[in-house]
């Protein structure tokens, strides 16, 4: 090795090391708090991390699991998170209590909160068919709000249905003690459907949206302060996140997405997870929808429902806090949903 | 004892609340994260009677659960007091089961008994039972030689007399353990209600948590604190009365 | 009645040294005998071996003409849930109620019969404890400091009365009170210090009886013998 070659090699190593350090130093560190545990419902969030969407935007994002106790809105206010996932009712309630939030995008275009029932039971063609049925609800949960709205809409009095409190344990449904059971369509719904299929039983899903009740589910939020002080960071984050979601919902990327989710959640079987992803596509990017798009009408309806049920004291005019323009990025491709929900 | 416990709780509650409010105003947090005093009072006005009923429902399960666990702990403790194989087996089993977090056992209990009264009662009893059992075993397995010697030497010792001697000699320890176990029983009931039940203050907390309504949780915590203070104070008073009456 | 020890040795499991080392003696009853010696020479251990509550000793320890042995000691307590009177009545065998009453009076315990055990003095506690043993069936009663904290005069009254009232029984008093041992006991087993252990010797005491006059010279001589034997 002559002297020139040695110097060239040293120069190359120095430049490479310097650029790596510089790139690392350029990356902005952000915390992103999910609403729930790592599962297929967060596949876009997980995949944005796994496929390097955040890094490509110069961001170093820590995606963290959520739970009822680990609430994204609290974390935003306490400065522990920069972005988060919250359901519409959480957002509206927080706004009612003086929180300074904005909604950047809506992940689920169709609320995954639905009800499952066996196909040997009378089909629910109209809301009046709920009369006299044993319906499960999580007292205090979104499903309670949605079901009460549906009952009000159909002029069904509470004593005309048998509302039963449900928990994580599906035994009452398996034993037919509760007929219509609330599930997240893309996660528990798939598992229950599979289990019952093994017993030779078929199921149907009851989707409130089919009866005109559009209660918005998970959306991406940040603080007003963040949006005001670092709009470029917000834009970069959202671009990266929606790219992650778009890629995750692309059937061509399915194996990579499943591998990324599996890395974070080892408990779900591969076959189930694959089916869960297919359903998630329909909910996040349906044929008639746009990924990340904020459905203002649905948000207003959600607020109206909450106001009517006394979950908020006064109108918050949630439309003022929706920042639709930030989600307008690379959304020109065809939706990935193939209509399997129908 | 009753009054002292109550005002001690009120002091702790007020300090906790004041700290949270300090944090709220220092960090300019919204009412969603930490509710203001007017919001807490307004919420209390709305839910107090319901929550009070729920808290009494929890208390009734707690009392029943505690009674069951006391009876069980004494029965098993008495049966296993001899340093025989059975005694050491019971002790080892109690230690092992106590090591299991109840949230891990709860799903099995709910599958077997459903999410009603029995599950709450069983979980309250389980949480309260094992610490009680270990204390009772400790008391019952330790001979009071200076009293028992005469009865053994003269052939008058029976298992009933042995239990009576050991229980009487450790009366203050047992009453302290029993009154202390009230907190465990209450915690057990609340955990059961939180995980799966359709009634009780733990259930109310869970519902409030679903709604991210910390004001309701503050009201619930206040009621839990007051009720457990009163209950524990009452048990301590009963214990003191028994000790005074028996020990002089 | 006879207690016989032949080459008796005993060592506590957690100790390096033998508390009793090759002890041989023979003691006769009925009557009031004693074991005497400084602290730590194994008096209580010997008493427990005789009573049968220690069984892992080496050598021989046996009795002749003695069926029931009771061992009482001064740390014993009566349960606290009833008055002393009730507890004493409960443990008095049928037919011995008169003896109980007699001893209550002799032991000067009439005034504390309604009191719980914890409310009376140490001397009263020891007397009530000894009393309940005396109403039991026994051939040999070992009294390990059973009259501790009792004043001299009352001790004397009690000891003399016991000797008179139970002439066919054997008593073995374990005491540090040299004068008491020398005055009231018939045979005294003196346990020496460790260096002298194994050489426990039986000495004769004055064996003073009710209404008898104490010979002070003999007492001095007896006390001197006991002291020299230790």
C-alpha cells in the first residue's frame, strides 16, 4: 500500500465517520405515545419506524405503547411525548377541559369498534332489531357511548334491551350468555371469528357506521404549542408517519409489515395477524377513503353524541382543532382496501 | 383511634391533592390532566351519592371477604401449627401463592365464577388471606412454654387449650394483623372490581379511567380512604377493647 | 424412692462444652432434697433430665419407686383469661378442693383469688404456680427456684408445711439460697464448678421439721460443707 492510498483511505474513513456523527446529531428526537399496546392496529406506526420513514425525515422517534393509564394527552401536556394517538372522545373531552391540542390526522376511516354475533342469530338489518337482544358493552367505554346513541336513534328504551357489562374475558359470549359482543373488528374480531369457525359457527359484525353513527376512533394529535413552534417538525413527522401507514397498508409490503409487527408483538399467530392486517387495511384505507384524512362530519357527530350524553359540558367546536392540511401528503395512490368488510 | 385515623387520612389526602394542584399550576396543565378544585367539587356533587353506594358495596364485600379469610386462616393456621409435614407444606404453599400477583390469577377466577359478587369476594379473601395465614401460623406454631408447660406436664393439654393460650398470648399481634388485613381486603376487592365486576368503587374507578376523568378518581379515592380509615379504626377500637377487657 | 445417676453427661446442641460431665450420684426419698451450685453448673439441665423433658443425654439417669415426676420453675405463668381462683379450681383434681383451700390460706393467696395473674406480685405469681403443682398427683416434685421473690418468713412457713403435709413424697429444690438448702433439706446434691464437675457429691442438710428448734452450730457446719463442696 503506497502513501497516497493510505492517505486516501484515512480521509475516506474520517469523512464517513464525521458524516455519520453529523447525521446523528441532525436527527431530532421525538416521543410518540400510542393509544394501546403494539398490535396490528398500530402497524403503520410500527412500520414507519421499521422502514426508516422517520429517519428519512431526519427524525429519531421513540414509539411507545399506550394504555388507559398511559394516556397520550396527559403525556403531551406533561411534555413527555411530542405526538400521540388518542380516540376522538378523549380529544373532545380534553378540549372540554381546557387542553390545548390539535388533531393532525385520523388513522381509522372506519371505527374498528363494532359488535360480533353468531350468524345463527337473527341478522341486524335495522336498529330496531336490537330490541330484546342481549348486548355487551364496556361500561364507561366508547362502545357504551356508541350503543346508547344507536338505541336513542332507534327509540329503543334501555329496558327493551339487555345491556351486559363485558370484560377481557369472552366466556359469556362463548357460552351465549351475551349475544352481541363488542370487539375491535381488526384484532379481537378476527380472533373470535377464527375460534368460532373452528367450532363450526359463523359470525356477523354489526358496524354502527352502517346505521349512520360515525364515532371517530384513533387520530394523531400534538400540542398547539408544538404546532406553533415547530411546524416543520410536525410536517416531517406526519409525512413520515403517513408514509409508514401507507406502506403498511400496501399489500405488496405485507410480509415486511407482518415481520415488523411480529417483532413487537410475539403473541399473535402469523395466520391471525395476516387476517388482522387485511381487515385493518379496510378500516384505515377503505375504497372510498383517503389515508389519514380527517372526517370533519364524523368528528362533529362524535362531539354532538358526547354532548347529548353529558360526557362534555358544552360544545367545544372540535372542527376548530382539526388540522386537515397537514395530512395532505402523497395521498394520490389508490386505496389498498379490497372491500372484504362488505 | 377512629378519629385519629380519619384525620390522618385527610391530612395525607390534602397533601397529595395540594401537590398535584401545585404541579398543575406550575406546568399549566389542563383540567383533563389534573382537574381543578371547582371541577373536583362539581364532579363530587354529581357522583358522590353513586360513589358512596359503590364504596359501601365494596366495603360489604371487603368485610365478608375478611371474615372468610380470618376463619380460613385460623382453621388452616391451627391445623398446620405443628412443625409437621402438613405445617411446613401449608407454610410453603402460602408463601408461593402469595407470590402470585392477583391480576394473574384473576382471569382464571373470572372464568370459573364469572364477573359477579363471588369473584370479588374470592379475590378479596385471597389477597387478605395469605398474610393473615402466615401471621396466624407464626403465632400458632410458637409455643408459649412458660404457660403450656404445666398443662403438658399434668396431661391437661388439648389442642383447643393450646390454641387458646397461643391466641391469647398474641392477642395484640393478632388484632393488629386483623385490622391491618382490612386494607388488604379492601385493596383486593377494589382490584377485583377494577379487573372485572359490575359494581363497587373499583368498577367506578375503571369506568372513570376509561373516560380519562381524574376528578371522578379523586372522589373515589377520597371515599375509599375515608371508608377504609373508618373501618380500620373501628377494627382497632374493637381490638383495643378486647385487649383491655382480657388483658386488663 | 431413689434418683440414680451414673456417669451422666449432657451437652446442648449449640454449645461446645458439656453442661453436665460424667455425673454420678444417688439420692433418696421421700423428703425434701436439693440440688445446689453456682449458676451455669447444670442444675436446671439436670432437673429437666430427671423430669424427662431432656432425653438426649449420655449415661444413665433413672428412678426407683417414683412414677410421676413434675417439674415447676419460677418463670411459669398462669393464663390471663381468668382469675387465679378460677384457674386453680379448674386444675384441681376432684376431691382435692379442701387441700386447695388449705394451701391458698397457707400461701397467703386469699386476697388475690379474684385477680388475673398479671396483676399480682412476682412472689404471689410464684406461689400460685407452685400451689397448683402441689394439688396434682406426683411422687417427685422438682421446684426450680419456685419460691423466688417470696419473703423469708413465708418461704419458711411454706417449706415446713409442705414437708409436714406431704411426708410420703419426694421434693427436689433447686436453689441458690445456701441457708435455705442447708436448713430444710435432707440430702443436698452439690454441683461444683466445671473443674469439679462429675464429682457431684451428696451432703446431709439439717432437714428441719415443723416445731423443731434450729441448731445454729450444725447449720453453720452444714453450710460450710456445702460451700467447700462447690
